[in-house]
C-alpha cells in the first residue's frame, strides 16, 4: 500500500496569486526561450539589422547570452511543472534578474539607455515570480 500525502487546500486569495504567477512564469519563459532560440537560429547579419549591438559583439558572446536566455526561461517553468526541486524556479527568476541587470549596464555603457525599458519590465516580472514562489505561493515538491 502506498502512502498518500494530503495537501492543505489553497486559500481562495492565494489561488489568484498562484494563477497570476503561472501566467507570468509562462510569459517570461516564452520571452526568454523564444529570444534565445531567435538569437541561435537567425543569421547574425539579420539580427544586427534589427538590433545593431548583436552585430557588434563577438558571436561567442551573442550565443552565450542566447544559451543563458534559454536556460533561464526553462528554469522558470520546468521545476514548477515537474515539481522536482521547485525551489529552483526562484533561483532561475533571480538569475533572470541578474541577466537583465547586466543587459541594462551593457546598453547604458554603449549609450543605448533608450533600449532598456523592457529590461526593467522583465526585472519586475522576474522579481514578482521570485517573491511569489518563495514566500506567497510556493510549489510543493513531489512527495
């Protein structure tokens, strides 16, 4: 006979937060994974025609950022979906914050501060996920 674990029912006010977190996690994952795949799959000259900085850095730098984007995006959803080490979602969200902070510094150092508002939005959303999944609506690991 197998033991079953009973989870406490979620408080109604937490259900909305839980749903909101899942939506934000999904949108962030699509943004990061999609952006990373776009960087990997699109020829550099075509990327540079849309975002000049992509043609002004080494391909290894560009592809490294792409891999980090993909890993960050996957980390925002896979641990929570599988419930295997769901606390990694919080770390992935904080990693995405750090990545976007670096992107802001990079763009400001190049005189491209006008290109950073979306980075600030991504930081805010990733901090929301980190806060929510850490303190307010954590995902319980498989039992």
